[in-house]
């Protein structure tokens, strides 16, 4: 306010005029002093009327203005401290300066009360490989980018490398190209096929027969289809996954899958449950619920498939169907008789009784499910078994899930591809096409697929090659990743734990599913002492290349359901020191391999008591040793035997007094190596001569204990160390 008043009274103009007349750096002239004096009087008379200023009389004179010669002119405006102090409410004028704030040291540690916020996890390769996204025909690049959590630019670069033309993110992709892009990203895919606009018709039911080994599954199917397959099986048990169509007496057709019941074929039972509509759980009335029965129940529940229980062997004298029902109910299976929805049928495969009731139960369950499938369009099929034929090449047994598979089309089966040369039914008759729920066998593939692979129909050979190469590349990446994870998780060898002995194997079998079953069974024989390493697997007979590989890595060749090698090959294997084991029954194969593993195992050494002797008398011989008498313990061997090379332990009233080597062991004044039970002997223990009558001397020996091969009733095998 004071400065505004000063400006209003034209004081600043007078002062400026007075000061401008004097140049900076010059000595003040006499003419400028009167002008300055008039300006000062004008200022003092003007600011007296302003309450904010107080001017003293001494500051109003000319003499108070001091100007130094030969220096820049410095102008002072003298005032008391009063005008310089302003109220806090007054506005600041001119440029605002930043207020100096008190410096506070930043805390590096978070306060205790603050909640912990975990860091944002980074996306790892393992997380990508475990993810599965759904793809479908006609999806856009933007939809694929959202599902895979990748940028659109990244997908466009991949599409350009694949050879697809890309204009915008709204361009549609075929389902094959979408799978190729997803594999390049590193995620798994699940193909979705729409039935919109397609012809959907009823289809037959796919029924899988499951249960414990030797409960009569194949015999029951033989009774239904009037055949005798069980009589031709090696060892009387099913060791393959069979698929066939049975025409029921009512005229309806049902596709049956026969699964093996041995513990080694768990993967086959899982594949059967994955493709089936209904599971027939066969339980023997005289045996009850067994381990593989429970496993079949778990497979059916995991696949969300309804169960129909068939209690077989009801014609036997020891049959007790009511006991079986109680056991099934205790395992969580809700039977119809107990208020549940699981049908139970009592049958006899030998007497062929109850088969009509089983057929009625299956057809009723199929009607309740209202099974329908798409007839037209590209086929979706599932491989249940694969084998190698010498004249026809790789063959795949599959079941169509939807669509129609036509001969002459290009297909991709897992990582293999080919052009369908022929389609045959399970009897061997040629067909032009295969419709839903129909088992068939195709030939024309370039390689042998894995059991459980899906059959994908593609447009051209180029697309089939590209998709097959992409899948092979991804499978190889997954295989190497699993090997790296196994090496990282493997514990470092310690001094206390003995080193494991490696036992390599080469597995050859007749079909792909059996190869997998035998491989899994061999790997289950791993023990802390022996590591079972399956270095190579294959389908078909044993060849010279198998013998060469076995000689290079010291492996044993295991053949299952394959022909005996020719004499020349057997002689070459014997000269190379390669063992070849060929069997047709899984029991015998696992038993012989288990004995080989037990033989190869190094075993563990344990100290055991080999014999005990009691001191009856003490003999002393003077001068026998230098400056010391020798005391001999006369003993009788009470148990086992005493050996000279063993360590002896002296016990007195149950307390160990000394343990040391045996220096001398004599029987009837003759040096001997061992003394048996009931005989008397004299012995000397090194560095000990304080014997007393009644002492017990134990003979300790290091015994190498080998592991044991254990086989359960269900067929499960293991090595117990």
C-alpha cells in the first residue's frame, strides 16, 4: 500500500529525474547537488503523510547522501525497519520466489504398518508352455492376440514369416494358421469346431470296458459278439486296446473299446476313458473291488463319463454280488438300488446270462445322453492305437468323433502327416469314408503317430508339411525343457548316498500303445541303487541298428510281442555281448527285467552277526610275544560260525567290552579259517587279553544285501531296497 501511495504522489518521477542527471562513475558536480536536494525535500515531505513510513530529520539532508568518487554510483534509500516488515496477509508483488522448506531425509525403509506388495511376476517360458488357448476357424488376429497375451505386431511378423498376407488386425485366419502362430509363440492350443449350419444326426454310443485284470472283460465282449478273442490272447490276458462294432440283438450298433486290466496298461485305460461315452465297469463276483477297479473308476470320473456296472462270474459258487455292491458303494459309487443313478447288471460270460439286461442298460443310458454328432465337414478323429506293418507301413487305429473322414485327404496326426491311401474297418474291409463313432484303420502316413493323437484334416500337402514341422519343433522344445528341468531338480550326489548304477534299455514292441506301457513299467522299476534309462523305443521287429546302438551304450534289448530275430542277428548280438529278452506276456517280461536289475544293483553293506561263541576256559602262554604273555580264550561255538578274517566283538553281561580283529583261530592245535556250530576252538583277539569265563564273543561280517523284486497281485511291480 505504501509503495502505491508513493507512486500516486509522483515521487518516483522526481527521484528518477534527479538521479538521471548524474552519470554513473562521475564525480558529482555542484550543479547536480541543488537538484538532488530539491528531490530529497520533495520525497521527505511526501512520505510524511504516509503512515507506513517514518523518516528522521537527519535523513532528509543533502549531506546524508554520500557519493564516493571514481566508483559506480550507489544509490541508497534510507528508511527505518518499520516499512520493511509487512503483514502476513499482504500480497506479494513482482516475481514470487520459492519458499525454502525444511529438508527432510527420505526414508529408505518402508514402515512396519505398510502392507507388503509383492513385485509383479515376470512371464516365464514355463508358464507359457503350460497355458492352453482355444482356437477356431475364422478367428481374427486381434482375437488371437488377446487369447495369447501377445502384441498384434508380433503376430503379424510371425504371419509374414509363415507366408500369409496381413493387412489389418481384423483379417481372419484359418484354424491351421492360428495353430502355427500359437506354436511359434509357445502356447498349447485346443481346436474348437462349430456345428452351426452343419447336419447333426444321432450316432452310436462308444462304450469302453474297464476293470481289474482277469475279471472277464474280454470274455464278456466275446459273449456279446459271438467270438473267442480271449482264447487267442497270450497268457490269457488282454494286452492291447481293441476297438470293434457289435450289432446287438435289438438291431442297434454299439462301438466297444476293450482295455487291458494289467497295472502296466494304465495309459491305455486313460485313452479309452477319454474317447468314450459310457464306461462298463466289470467286477468279478467272486473277487470284488480290486486296485485296477478303483483306477478305472477314477479314470471315468476324471473324463466325466457315466458308469454302468457289470458284475461278472455270477455263475461261480463263491460269487457274492451283494458284497460287491456294498464295496462299490463304500468307494463312492451311487448305485440305483441305493438311491443313485448308476445301473448294476449281474451277468455271466460263460453261461451267457444277463446279456440282454446289459444291452438294455447301455441303450437306455445312450438314449438319456441323446448322442448326436456332425456328419458333414472336416473330420475330427482320435487315435487309440498305432502299429507298423512291414508291407503297409505305419497304420493308425482311430475313432471318428465328428464329421466324415474321406479317403484321399491330407491329414496331420500328431507330429506326423500323410495322405490317406486306404480306410479299412476293424475286419479289414476297404471303405470310402468313416463316419462318427466308427472305428477304422488308416494307412498312408509318413511316420508312426503316438497313441492318443488327434487326426486333423488339412487342405493341401504344403499345409500338412508346415503343420507337421511346427509340431515336431514344439515337441522337441518341450522334450529339451523337461530334460533341463530334470537336471535342475536332480539332487547333488552326497558322500553318504551311494552312486546309482545306470541300466540302459531298448524297447521294441508290436504297437505304439504297448511300447508306452512297457516303457512306463520299466521306469517304475527305478530304485535308489539302479537308474533305469530307456535310451530308445520303437515299433516293429528288432534290427541290426538296435544291436549296434545297444553295443554302443551297453543296453539290453527288450522285445514285447515281436518276432524272434533271425539267427544271424542273434549271433551278432551274442558276439557283441548284447542281451535280447523277448516275451509275449507282460508278467514274464517284468519279472525277468526285475531280476536283471537286482543282479546289476550294487547293494548295501551291513554288519551282521555271523556266529557266537562262549568262553569256557582261559589259557596263558608265556613269552609268546615281546615282553608280554599271550592269553587264549577256549570257546565253544553256540550259533553260526566263527571265521578268522572277521571282526570279533567281546560282550560281558550284555555290555560291549572290546571290538577287534581275530589274530589266531585254532581247532585241535591246527590253524583253521572257520569253526562251525557245536565245535570248540581257541582264539586270540588283537590288543585284548582280559578274558573271563562266561564272556560271549560275536563274529561280525559285512554282508552285501541286494534289493528285492516285488510283484503284487494286481500286477504292479517295484524294487525294494
